[in-house]
């Protein structure tokens, strides 16, 4: 009898929907049906069935081909390569659970590595803005239950977070918003008329790259001052009208995305958005939220902040203290400046998602990929180590875009012999300790770290 | 031959996301990501027929993609390649010392290249690092 | 990549060539010494103030030159990498080539002179710190990138050619002079302090309002300036009952 | 827990639980517990010429969870000053890297508490929805035993039940939530005010109605005392009062304390109080504004001294650059308006909110100096030290690593005078406070009451923590202070308490000569209430998920077992 598993978390986007229902085969090895998820999530779950999923590490041979090797050999290679490097870089964690992120930190400390995650090419500038200006935010339930004005600035959830608008932001009927969309005014600020902009009551189609000026105009109007007739291509009257809408909201919610972080000024665009949010709190209640991309990309920011005090770009090479300064200790800058001499790509695809020149720089040195699937990074790696898929055949904690921790479950049994990220990192760490003749530091918890057969009873 | 200078952005789309989760070597990923959306006016200016290949060149490289009419309205002057392997052939790695490359808002030149071939993801990435063996 | 955090008059003072060569640095996780990368000749002075360091050759990959120095001089006959003169309190640094990013970060005093160009974040604050550059002078004879004088509280930054975006963002004091053109974002979120632009600003911040036209002399240039105040969208302190704004002096078009 | 025998020999023992004040003696340890005697083969630890106390217990500290981490994340500059590492050097012996000053990393938190001889720390505010986060951090914090208090006073269920006077339903909900979150007790933060903050409002007085819920802070406090005693939980309600940090707030403070009058503690854990009022320093101010801001520590303590069923902790200002963080969302917004530094806010659906703002307590800024004096005065006016606990409301009034400095000030009038003398306006400080008129210098015995026996009893943990009696946990701190010849220089007291000569936890040596030498065996402590199923509450809770006021699935709400390894569960049985 196939089994229907409810309350499953979707390991795709930052919406981290946990209302997915997955029908699995009797022997819990195959995903048969996926209910409630968007097209992307559905594809992701079905992709886990792929019979060609790698089951053994593969090492590149002198002739350029890849050859399967046993795990212990791969672990030994990874441990030795990282220890030998002057400054290894560990990047990724777009699809890893927090247990894996915590475990990798031991390796990073031990090998004097730089620890970075996908935020570095995504919402990293949002971190920079948070450093400078704070982050007046809330959980998504607040937006759902209260927000009567919702602003999408430089983000396109209809494409990047397909269920965001129906679960949290536009359509859902919340406690104080029982009429759902009817009760919300939606503003979209985007240089294209995206599918999200089409849903909006007001679309400000600004000149690309001039978000900062537009935010400044909003703030200037809010403070009661005049502005030029056009700012970033938007007429003064439209700006004034938009400010009025936001100011008169009972609860104004601003979501922002890559349209702010990938363009000129980067962090300053978000910094200005945060200032605007703060200013609006003198008139009403206003919150702001980054539309984080991956289902657990908020995770490494949290885990490494509690372990090292920094969310990303953490240079541990000094051994005595952690140092962070994006622009210097960030993956792409390190690559372009040839500062690192070993690259470990974990649960992300630097091969596909870094500018190609950065990939070329990284490829000058040993290049290791840890990922359940084949991807561009794995296909240029010197070593590819497969692991279980967090949220599919491996449970664990993930942080949704609003930093709400959600305890994901596994829906099928993992491939035999394939470890989880956490198990793999722990084995590499143990091997590093053997090689350096040191005692492993587990804290107290290691021996009790077992996943329960059954979940906590409600 | 005509050329046009446009402002390029590379962002996510659901077609790209859905295909990526089927695997980056899946044909759907190729179909979803090898397109450059641009305003028909701009196409006309550069002598580009829709659904034909174009060469997009930035300060750091070039890539062959297929010009299509925007699936989401794109004003004249702006072009969009969905994020992914093809977009990243032309994305400048400069970060303004923030760590994040210039994924959006960089100048490109787009010219017709109807007889040029679209390369696969693997060919582009492996080719860039000297590992492409012709797809054997 | 050498982290030359020991290359300061303070560290060199009272040491002979051999001792200086033995001063520590880092290359990634490897502990190295100055002597691993440089041939050292001559001795340090008795104190930092009477120690002059001259580096011949290219330091494009040497970070932290003169960082945290309090006195003396450092001259680099070539380029220098990140953090030149970062957190410096006194003395003088002269870079004859170009500088990378984060030069003069959170500088408190002294003088930093660069004959070439500087990359980004000239005289900025460390991430998250609201206490940016407090004093001293940075002069870049070439051009500079983005984020000049972010969170600046005092001191002077002079860029003799062009600058890109973000000048004096979040600043609450200090003076920035750009002698060439600026792309935009001049004085965004700025609370107080002064900016002079002798060239053009391509995109003005909407939060700036022209109040009058003044004759001023700045860094040896006498000219007529359009005087703007701003950033009107930002908070501003009051002094003697008057609201204090940031000033932007933009050279008037003749 | 370590097996084997150990004996701490010849130290000056200070143990208020047995009224031992500096007698020379031994502490025998077997299998992680204190015993009457051990065999001659026991490992000997020489404590001659040093003082020996139980492991210390921190009743209120923000060390783990979402807002603490929001603070860490938003403050890279807390790790560096002028490009130098600000947090001191990491362990030399290959232990985990330490970072941060006011909001240290989990590793530094565990190590620094251990270096000061602390064995148990109560995380003072856990948002229930984010409980897995708090437990993940506790999990990664080495050495110290920890528990966390979920926040209740702005929770929709609680306000809804109490509005209708339903104490039993409230109690059932508390029991459910403690189990779901692996929480320890009932925390109240700005009752009603934080709920109001969801609309950008606040409740400053006890009688301000909470928007929409039509209940007042006073009713919430009273109702939660009733529910807490109905359940007989080990700890009393733990109250962060309304109107925190504002000039002239002390009448509101006393009014809230008065709500406890007439209640009697009902529990099996030896607790006598029904209300713990936390970081009282922030609630003991006079004046109409910042111009005539002054201390009302005496007025507040006069009431506390005569009211036996309340306990307090100080929340001493340590004059550092620190990071304020509290579930009192509206207060943080207000504070940000005063100092214009970066502001983080996290409103949590249905439950609570939190804010984080960096703050510099500058001894030359008059209100800060007055706050410094107020915190110390509370302790110096206290009559019952077993009801008065040392805290800095870490990191709000200062980092916990300053406890030894607070103790120095409390133990030495000279040290207080020395600090006063360095201030810009000592006369103005003296005029606005009582500090200059107080000669009292606390004794080490009193310090042990305030940091060991007292907080353990208040938390209902006095059977295992806070003393050196046979049967208790073998948590022993040895400090380099000669009881018979205490140093005249109070600085030496601070130094000795900052880094224990030796700290034993669970019968294992954790710290030697001020450095961590073992990670020991930490525990997560939580309270499990056995109570008959309450169908009303079960239905209400499940509807909040199925009808979607919450945005996660109810199946993913309770904290899973593996997140809290080494659990120490305290069972409470409520008769049907």
C-alpha cells in the first residue's frame, strides 16, 4: 500500500511550504505523487526518483574522465586536500539542512577555510544592509494576518516563489484580513511588467538600477518635502500616491528581492528600504522582508551567526578569530583575486551560477563538489561526493525566509550507503583529526545525535 | 550588420526553476535558459527576427542565445536572460566590493547570429575550463 | 597573498633588519614572516615617529600596509592591496601606484596619499559600524569606485578625478571632495557633513534641494558653487534650534 | 556524568544552603554527585587557601534563540574594534573558535560561563514558534546546562482564555506549549504591550487595554500567576514588566508587584515565590523625563523586602557598549528613536515580538550613570539575598562576562567610589541616586546566596543546583580568593571570579587555571506536565493551524527529540 505523508516541507524556494503531501511507494523508496506543491517543487521531488542518481563518489582521472571510488577514499582525498591548502573555500548550502551547516563548520575551522554560502551571490547585500541599518521584520504569518498594503520591490514571487502570494502575501485570508486579496493593496516596483506586477494595484516601472533614488524620493515625500518631477522615470504624483497608500496602511509589508541586491549600489538599495520601513513606523506599522531564494538559505546565516557571529563570508584562516568582510572574503572576490587554493562546492552549483570567469579562476585549484545530483559544478570537479537530499531522504531543520525554523522530514529512504551532509562532514572531520593527530571536538552532543524513528508527539 | 546596445538583467523565471529541478542536463533546462527576452522595437532596430539566435556580448565574454519576445513585458532598452549557465557567460564578476556580481544592470551588445549554434550547458561550462571533450 | 599587518612604523620601531624580517604575517592559514616576502635592509628608528619605511616593488598582493599605524611614514613605490592605512591614527602613507579597496577604512588621523586610482570603499566604515572615518586626510590623485566615506564622521577625502556611486552615504560629518564627475548617489541618507563636486553629477539624489549659490575655495580651487542641502529624507539633528543638514556644493555651470 | 571519585580538599567552603560560611572543609564527589565521603583512592583536588562554592545559576540571560542571533548577525562590529579582534583569543588547545563581545557566539558563551564557574543558565525568552531555533543553539552551546522560558503574556490563546476568566484552559495550554517547545516555565514580557506592538502600539500602564483582545496587562499577570500555581510548576511566573526603561516608571512597577499579594506558592519543588520580577533596575526610575531622571531603588526595594512571595533580579548596568534585545518590541523601537542606531524587529505570528538595538552605556552620560547606580542599589537595599539575584539581563544592561565586576562593586564601597570618580558628573549622579549614602558591602556568603542558592530555589531546582549538600550535582567552583585574608584591592576579587582556579561540573574538571579543559556533559532541562487532556484547548490549538492563523503545519511545530540531547526532564503531575 502506498503511503501518504502529510505536512512535508518543500526543499525548493524560501517559502519553505510545509503543507506538501507526498505519496510514496510501499517500500518507501519511490515518490509516486506530490500534492500541493508548485511545479518546481513537484519536479524536485520527482527528480529524487532519478535512477541515475549517483551512489558513489567519482574522482577525475588524468585522462579527464570520472571514476567511481569508495567513500573512504573520497573522504581521505577531501581531508588531505583541504589540510594542504593555504586557504580553502567552502561555498554553497543552498540545499543543505542546518545539521550539515553546523557540521561543516568543524571542518572549516580545522582546515582554516573560508566559509561562504549562496547568499554571497544572492541576498548577501541584504546582510550588508542589515549590518548597517538593522532589519525591522516579522514572520510571514504577520503579513498574512495583518498586512493591508503589500509592496513587492525588485522581486517576482510569481516566478521565484510560486506559492508565496497564495500562502502568505496577496491571496490568503488572514485573521484580520478575512477577505484576502480584496482587503490588500498591492504595489510592485520593477523595471519590467512582471507577472507579479500584473497582479498589483500600482506598478511603478522604474528605470533599471535607480532603486536607491526612488527609495530616497519615497522617504523625502514621507518627511513632507518636495521632490523633482520625475525620479527614476516615475512621475512625482505616482510616488506621492504610493507613499500615501503605504502611510495610510494599517500594516504595510515590503518584500524585496534580487532586483535590489543584484544591481548598482547593492546593499544601499536595501539599506534605503530599511530606512523607509523605519520611517513608516512613525506613522503606522511597517515590516520588511528579504525574499530569500532557497528553502534553507536563511539557515547558514543563522547557524554560522551563532557559531562565529557572522552569517557568511567567514574567513577562519587565522585560527584564532573569524574575520568577515564581503568584498574581500566573499567567494566571487576571492576567486577573481586568486586568493583561495581549494574549492569545495556543497549543495549548490557554482559551475552554473557563478560568472564563468570566477569558475575559471576557481578551477585552477582542486575543486570538490558535494551534491546529491549531477550538476555543472560536479561535472568540472576533481571529486564529486553524492549525499542524501535534505527534505527528501534526509530530515532536518531549515529556516524559512522569515527565519522561522521548520523541522523538515524525510519522505523516502536514502540510497543505501549514501551519507547525509552531516555524516559526511563528520567523517571528513574525523579523518582530518587523524591526519593532524588531534582529538576531535564534538561538544557534548555527538553521541546523542540520532534522528528519531517517530516524531515528537503533539 | 546591425547591433544594439542594451542594459542586461539576469533574473529567475519559473520556467528556469521548474526545468532546473529536473536536472541541468535535462533538455527542458536548455530550452528554458537559452533565451534572451527583448522588446520587439529593439529587435527591429538590430535587425533581429524573433526566435532566431543572437550573440550577446558583455565586457567579459559573449554567448549565443535565442531572441524572443518578452514573456513578461520588457521596456525598450532592457534585455533579460534567465539566470543560469548561459546568462553567466556574460555576467561581469565585478562586485562593487560587496561579494555579489553584477547580475543585473550591465551593458551588452546584441547582434543577429542566426547561423550560430546554441551550446549546451555542459559544453559551455566544461569548455570554459578545458574539460569539454565534444560530448562523448 | 600576504597579509602584511606588521608593515607599520610602530612594529618596525626599535628593530634591526633581521628583527623586522622576522615580524609575523599570514598567507592563508600559514604563518609567515616579512622576510619570506621582502628583503629588508636598514633599521627601524627608535620610535614609530622616526621610522620611515620604503617598499620597492609591487605590493598588489600585500594587504594591511600601514594599517593601525600611529606615526612615521610608509612609502610604496608601486601598487598596494586592501586596507592600506586602515584604522590609522597618525603618520603618513604614500602609495605611488594604485590602491585596492577598503583603504583608509575607519581612519582616525594622519595622511594617506595615492598617486594612482583607488578601488571601492575609500575611507569607509567596517561592516556594521556606524563610526566611520573620524579624522585625517585621504588624497587619491586618480579616480575611485563606489562607497566613498560611508558613515564618515570627520576628516577629509579628496578624489582628484572621477568617482562612481555612493559618496558620503550615511555620513554624519567630514568633508569629501570629488574633483571630477560622479555617476550618482551623492549624499544619500546623509545626516551632516560637506561634499564638494567640481565636475558633474549624472543622477542627483531627489532628497537634495538647492538653497543658494556661493563662492568657495576648496583644496586650492576657487569657484562658484550651487549649494544644496539634504538628504531631506533622512533624520537631522538640531543645533541651537536650527536643523542641521548635509551640504553639497556642486560647481555651478559657467 | 563522570564516574569515579574525587575530593576537593581544604578550601574555604561557602554554601548558603547549609549555612556554611568559609569553614575549611572537603567536598566529596562520586559518580557526578556530591557525597558524604569517598575512598582514599579518590582523585584529590587541592583547594587550600581558596574559596569553594557550588556551580552558579543564572536566572535570566539571553544566550540562545532568534533574537540573540539577530543581534549577533546584525553586529559584525561587535567582533572587531579598530580592526582588532575584540573578543580575546580563542582557546589555544584546539577548542572551538570564540567570537563576540556583547553577544558572544555559542562557543564563547559556554566557555565564558564555565570560566566563571556557572553551571546552569536560563534563556530568558523563547518565542514558541521559533523554539527549534533556541534548542539548536542550546544544543551547540558547550558545557552549561540550559533551559528556556517560552513567552506567554502576548499569546493569543492566553489572552483569549484569560479574557473569559478561563484559568484552567490557560493552564492546559501552558502544559501543552511547555511540552511542544521543551520549555521550562511561564515568561511574561511587557504583558499586552508586545501584542499591541503588532499594530505599532504599546501598553505602558497596567490598565491599558490590549487592542482587539479587551484585556489589561494586570489581568494577564494575575491570570498567569493563577495558572502557574494551578499547575504547580517548578518556577514562578517570570515577569518583565510593562513600561520598561522609562523615567517615572516605579509606581507601575510596584503596582505590578502588588498583584502577587495574597497568592501562595503551590509546588513540590521548594519554591516559595509566586512572581519573579526580572531586571528590576530598568523598572525603578523616578522623574518626569530624562532631565530629572533619578533612582527609586529604595522605594521599590522597601516593597520587595516586605513581600516574601516575590523574587527579583538586578539587571545591573555595567557601563559597556552592548546590544539590547527583548521581546518588548515597542521598547526597542522607542530606544532606537533615542539613539538612532540600527534596529531589528521580529514580530512572531500569534505569539510575541522582539527587538534588537545596540546601545552604549556611557558613564559620562547622566542617565546611564544613574542606571548604573540604581542596579547596585537594589542589591544594597535588599534584606533577603536569597530572593535577590545578580544579573545584567545579559546583554541588555551589559554582558554576562561582567558579573565579577558587578560583584566587585557590590562587595566594595571603594570600588563604587572609584567608578563614580571617573564619571563626568559624579555630583549629579550622587544627587539623583542613593549610592553615595550606602556603606554596605556584601559578603561572599551573600554573593553565593545571590548567584547560587537563591536562584536555584526560585527556579525549583534546589535539589540539584546551588549547593554542596550530599546528593546534589557535583558542580563545584574553586576561586583564588583567601577567605581569611581577602584582598584589599577589589580588582583582585573581579579577577579571581572571572576565571575559576578550577571548575568541576557533573564530577568532571571543566576549567583549570581559568582555561577550559573539557566540554563535559551539558543538559537541556525542561518541564513536562502530566495533565488530563483538555478537548477545548486541543481543538483551539489545532484550529489555529488548520484555519491558518499560523503559517506552518502543526506536525512541524513541536521540538523534535534529537534537537535537545541529554534532556533532563522535570515531571509535574496535575491531578485530574
